[in-house]
């Protein structure tokens, strides 16, 4: 079981480093379906894992001078507020609603990436 968790983290970390945080899309389904963790707990655990992965990746991006500080700081301010709002909303809706929203979001993003 420990090896499975480490492998999930390794894959998510690699995706995070390559694509800039996309590892969360791997972590939540892995936690829910492979590790049988409650969906809300999976999302919260994923955020914690992503924090560590993003901090690590950011060091390498910083060293390569890839960070647009103005954009990053302004988005971070919005992210703080959005993270608070999202965590509050999470408590109020059943898990199937978030699955539907997530599927619609992925479909929208996929369509825009293709076309």
C-alpha cells in the first residue's frame, strides 16, 4: 500500500513539474478509486500534496527565470480568496455534483485544447 501511494505521488509530481500542477487531476481519482478515500477527503489531501509539489517545482522554475511575478502574485491573491470560497462550498454539496462539474470542466478544457 505504501508503494502504491509513492507511485501515485511520483506520477502526480512528474505531471506537476511538466505541466504546472495538473497532478491534481491524477491524485483525486487515484485517492478515490485506488485507495478508497472519501471524495471530500481526497480533494483536501490532493491540495496538500499539490502544495508540496508546486513548491518544489517552483524552485526549479524560479532558477530558470520562468516566473512572471506580477501575474503570479495577482493570481495568487485571487487564488487565496477562491480557495477559501471553494472550501466553504465543498461542505454544502454532495459529491456527485462535483463529479458532474469536473466532467463538464474537463470537456470544456479538452475541446478548447483541441480546437
